[in-house]
C-alpha cells in the first residue's frame, strides 16, 4: 500500500490522487533508480486494485508479478526501448482491463525510448484511453523528448535520507562502516546501496583508484587498459571516480561527510600525490564528460582523452 512508501511525500500524494480517481493524466516520475519510483506505482496499483485489502487475490498476483492489469515495460540491458515494444503497449491500452476498472502501465526507463518509439506513444498520451493510466519512469527529465514531457504531469522523487538507507541495508552486513559507505555511494538510492553491498561492485571503486595511481605515475598504457577493462560499466566507474575526487577535496574540511570513509587515509595520501591542480582538472573534465556520456558509443575514447589531458597538464 502507499502507506508503505517511505521518504517520497510528493510521489505518494500524487499517486493517491490517481488511486482515488482524481488524477488521470500520464505521469513522468523522475528520480534515481532505487528511490522508490516503481515501488510506489506498484503499491498504488495494489491499493487501487484491492480496495485497500492487502490480502486480496489482486495483491497476491501483484506480488507474484502476474497481474494482467499491471504492465511493466523495460528496455533490454544496455539497449534502447524500441518501437515494437511501445506499439504493443499502445495496442493493449486500447483494450479493456481484465479484472479492474483501470489498467496501470509502467514504462521503466522511458529515457531509453528511441525517437520512433516515443512518437508511437505520443498520440496515446495526448488522448489517453479512459481505462489506462500511464507512468513513465526516468532518471533525468532532460532525457525525455519535449513532446512527451509536455503531455505528462511531472513528479520528482528525492534521494532517500542516509539514515533510512543505512538501516535498510544494515541487515546485509555486520560492518556498519561498509553499510555507511554503500549508502553514501548510493546517493540516496536504496537500490544502488543494496547493489554495492550485495554484488561486490565496490571492486569497481578499486579499479578507479588504480586509474588514479596509474595517472600519477603517467603510466598511460595501464591507465587506458583499465578503461578498456571496465568498458561495459564505465558510466558507473566514472560515478565512483566522481565520489573519490569529491572526497579528496572535502577531506581536509569535512572528513566525517566523505563517502569513502573506509579509505580516508588512502585518499589523504592520494591528495598529496595528485596535487590541487590535477584534482581540479580531473573534476572539471569529469563534469564535462558526464554531461553527455549516457550510452555514448565513444565514451571509452573520450574517457581516455579526458584522463590523458588531466594528468599531462
């Protein structure tokens, strides 16, 4: 139920209006993965379909992921969301729901829609079928075509409080420092924090530390090899690099607020070896790179160029 959604007051308020039938327009839910966007829509559907009864057959089908009137569409891993998938959803939306008055359709990763896919959805959003509610999920509103944005109500999902994230994932580890590190690296996302803690993806952070070491030594061969090694996860690696560099800047001033508190001593040594000018170049270049990197086919090339420029001075 919507009462189970934590830390997203605006999202709950808007979705409750949908459940009560007072809001029928398509919604664009904007926020980092893991802050509760999809979960809140699922709980809204549970509340709407079961009339507040958490033990109803509708609720059980939702839990099992087989409810015919709660439809989720996602892009394949690392790929675009194509026009065929969207056309199938459009056709479905023109039929009556199977078991409830209004079907809920969730497009999770709406920013991955190709232009033809977005155009295929456009007319349906303009004249949304009476018995369908559309929820488009994205991490950035800027990645959504203006024509789609203008036809949706915008709902922003905020990063979750650090204390909440730490408490949520603490059951996975006996090390409170590790839980805190994962929470801070997750930037208010339970999903990301859980992923870092459970999947071992903190090893990616070590590779970014290796890049800094290679750059200090001007060992560009090793530096570029590391970029190639993590090519499939380069965007996430650059987020780790962002945290590391930001922590290096913050360390002398607010050491208790850095993300990587478990390696504070190592970051202190890196700060001395890098020097302020290199750190500034690394941060400035990284901001430029992040501004247009999502899914960019030339990201490894641009990353190598950015690192070479920063370390060469």
